[in-house]
C-alpha cells in the first residue's frame, strides 16, 4: 500500500510540475541592432546566462530576440540591459559605447566602430 501511495504521489507531481513551470514563464521580443551570426551568438549567450532566462533566440532577418523568462527572477528591462551591455541597442535602450568598441566592425549597426 505504501508503494502505491508513493507511486500516485510521484505521478501527480510529474503532471503538475510542468504546468506550474509553464505558468511561471513569460515571453518577450526585443528589437536589436544585430547584424550577423556572430551578433546572434553574442546576444543569445548573454541572455541565456541571465538568471531566470529559459530560452533565448535571435532572428537575424528581423533582428528580434525572443526570450522566455521567469518574471520572478528577471524583468524585460533587465533583459534589455543585458543586450545593451554586450554592445547592441535593445528596443529603446542604446548599446553601451564601451561594449560596442569590443565588437567586430561588422557587428556594429553602421558597420564600423564608434
């Protein structure tokens, strides 16, 4: 009987946990000034290393980063700052000028360093 109650508890936990985790996620799209695959790699790596980010993907064609995150651990404003600090505009937040200097010339929005 004890084995059966443990099994039932485990099954309930397995069914409820994914729904709870999904309910704690929000999705945002952030417009960037990304130019190439290198930009994509830099932005995605920075975002995925941010606490609370579950998924980050940048579409080079639209220059938009899709981010799925836990709103209890980070905010859209913090996510924009992360992108800015690696050298790219993020919606209304301009790129950090010092970070832009560290980018390859092709990765700057106008094709040359500031």
